[in-house]
C-alpha cells in the first residue's frame, strides 16, 4: 500500500509538532492551508489554537464545506483542543463557526481561568495500560455526548478524549508529549480506512 498521507490544518497552532509526530509514526505529514491541499490526503489533524479564529479562517479560505464532506465520507479526522471544539455540533457558549461533525457539545476553557494549563496522567482506552502524560492548555471538555460517541479518557469525571467512527478528539495536546501512542492510534484509523476504501 502507498504511504499514508496525513494533512495538518496549518492556519494556526502546533502544526510543526503534529507533523513531527506523524513522521515518527511512519506516515507523511503535509500542511493544509487551502482547499486544494486537501486533495490526496488520507486523514486530517486539526491542531489546537483559538477555535474562534481558526473557525473564521476556515470560513475565509472556504475550508468548512470540503472538510465537512470529507468527514461525512468517512475520512478520519482528529481534533486536538481547539480542534475538538471545531468538530463539535455545538458549544455551550455558541456563536462561532464549527464543522458540526461529531455528536457532542463542547465547553470551552472548561477547567477555569485559574488553572489555565495543567498536566495529568491519563488512562486512555485503546492505547495500552500505561498512562499517557497529557498536557492541557485552556482546554475544553466534552459536556455532552450521544450514544454513538465512545469516551476514551476522563479527568475529574469529565470526558477529555472520545471517538465517533472516523472522528477522534482530545482536549489535550498529545503533540507536546514525548509519547506517540495517540498519533499512532489515529494513523491506524487512517490506515484501516484507506485499506477499506480500496477494497
Ligand atoms: N481555549 C481555546 C479555545 O477555546 C482552545 C485552547 C487550545 O487549543 N489550546 O478555542
């Protein structure tokens, strides 16, 4: 099979760190800034940043609809932090452009202003028993999910990672940890999808 090619939305955020992780997983990472960059990618990562700004830039560059189409066609998409917010059907706060692909409601800056950033060792479903050292930066949590959304990790009883079919989200930044297991999990989703769509 050809090499797996994963796009990283490059409008804002930790683009370089995600590209390095993708490369560590043995796949090829490419930066996505325009519609034409979406051609030929097998999966897409939406990094952290400021979700309101990223949403507006996605509108400006006409990226909302093509990414929605990709998501609905089953192409794997992974959103971290602001990327989680953008994939949600809704935020508690409302009033910002979203991709509205994943059946969940996100709460922005959910852990409170006094704890802007924190780190936590998480048990993450599907990546093995060893805890994952997760870095949270003004992170959201998932306030509400529908049945088909599978929670994968929690902090203080709040869902901070989940999957719904081809969509994966985490409230933390795995690209900032020295642990490639979550990116590997996503690349495996991409590989499975690519295999399936070639049959
Ligand atoms: N607080 C940001 C937002 O609401 C997300 C923070 C992040 O991506 N690190 O969009």
